[in-house]
C-alpha cells in the first residue's frame, strides 16, 4: 500500500540527501518525493510516498524524527486530504487529429500550454488515476515526452499544521521504535 508522509524540514543544504538516504539504507523505494518552500521562512515541506506496510511506515516515520533537520512528520494517508499530481505531456499531432487531442484534453480538464505544428504540450493536475486516464487516451496519438511532479498532499480543514511536533507524539516515536 502507498503511504503519504508529510515532513517539515529545515531549509538547509543536505537535508534532502539525508532523508532519501534513510529510505535507501533500509531498502525502501520512494515512489514519489516533492519538496518546496512553505509559508514559514527557513522551513520546507516534503511529501514522500512509499509503498510498504503499516508497521514499516511507522518505523520510517520514527526514524525521520531522528534526523536533526526534521521538524515534524505526519502520516496523512488516512486523513481527509487533498492529494494532487501535475504532469506535462507532449503529444504528437497532425492537422487531422489535432482537434480530437484538444477535445481529449478538455474532457480531462487539462490545459494546452504549448502548440507547434507537430505537437501539443498538455498540463494536467489531479489524482494519479486522472492523469493515468489521460495518458491512456493519449497513447494512441503518440506521447513524445512526459514529466510528472510527484504527489503533494494537504489535510483538509482550517487548522494549519505547525512544523513543530507535539511533544508527546515526538517522544513516543523516539521511545517506541528506537531499535530500528
């Protein structure tokens, strides 16, 4: 199962490498990793998707807390969340099929962001399933190139998540999983 972890980290050189190395050392593949600045100066937010089991994701979460520059980690997998991915897809077109490709993009609420005589670049934002659906209908036309950002996730509701972990939660992670 894919688990979504959101980690708030200090915006310093080497933090991304330390986080990725933690997963590598334990033999887990990161399915998706996005990093970006937050509304707080000096704090970045990582959204990490890993395919594992519940026990292992708890161990990974606890071990993330042990990294010096990690401020907070939240498993948002089962929380009400907005989860999105962005893709840019360059599709081969001809004068005969250009309209059909444009209609396919419209059906998926995607935008055409670049047009040439032989290709269109389509931008789509949404769930992984929505993006995969568009890719499926565009494949017969010829996908020239594609890039995806990876998942970003934010819990629903008005309450912001502070980058500082609740003291009880952080202590529990350090004590319960210290053998890993």
